[in-house]
C-alpha cells in the first residue's frame, strides 16, 4: 500500500468522527513513535485527529543522543516505552497525499486554538489501526495569524546526516519539501485556512483513547526519497 492509498478493502471506508485511531511514525518498517487519538474528520479533503492530554504514546527505547535526544543509528534495543501525552490537547490536520500535517494546541478554557506548528512528514497511509507516516525532522513554526516565524530542528536534521541516519540527498529533499509547504502556508487554503479550524474543535467529553493490542501490527511502507532520485512532492494549493 502506498502512502496515500486506501485500495486495501479493509481500509477503504473513512472513519466516523469519534473513532479511536493510532497515528504512527514508521522507520525501518516498524513503528518508531505512535499516539492514540480520536477522529474529528476523515474525508477526501482532510484527516483530522484529536490527541487529548493523557492519551497514551509509545516510543522506542535504546541509545539516544544529538540535539533532540533522538535514537542513534543502530541504537534501538527492540523495546518500547509507554507514556501518557502530557502536553495540551492538540489537533493534527492532514491533507491526503501532502507531505505535512498542521498541529495546533487547543485551550479548553478560552475555547480557541493557538499557534501553527507544521510537521513535515510523509503522506499518511490508512491502516487497520489508524494512520501511518514518517516524521521528517524539520518543522515550521507560525504565529496565531499563520505568519511564518522560523524553522524548527535544523540542527537535528544536520546531525542526522552527520550520523548517517539520513543521506545528504534525503536531507536536501526534506528541505526542498519544507520550502514548498511554506509556500502553501502563505496561500492559506486547505488545512491552512483559519475557517477550516472552526469545524475541528475537539470534543471535551470524548473518551480517552487507548492503544489496542495490535497497535504495532501491519505498518505501511515509509521511505524518505532523496533529491537525487525524485523531486519533492507538490504542497502548493491553487
């Protein structure tokens, strides 16, 4: 199954609002990190997931280092550690086929979203337990009005090349992809349109999602392209 494919008969149907799902970042054919969430919207236009405070997450255990205490090349010991999400409630919106998602924190007291965090990642693939992607390290920060503030984790991207986690060609592809996404953000349509978010407020009464027993099963293939092999995917919206 490709990273934007729903051709598998088990994954053709869009999930209903309120359905529990697992979002996973896949590295080397296995989950690297995942979290349990709740569907707000699952359509051809956007997939939107609520990650409540306290929802369980899983991440690999092993030898870590670098600017963001990331897993070293060959450092995974085969295990995982479960932790509850301690951050503010957040909503993650993804346009199918696009190399990013937009993450916004939700303030339940003021009942409004704050800031724009653009997470560069491979296009999502629907799976039996939820959605798979792969985090691309480099991210974009914007203010409450969606105006570009700066890049995040540039040092980690450089470190990933230095430690042979990524090739220089892959890092260049990620940077080129980021510039394309930044252009889409400036246009302000799709998941970057403020009016879209009025329909994506999380349900404060939603049941806290759990990780199913099969949370690690059936991962989709996720490989980062290289600028030497293929052009960055188009993120701009007309």
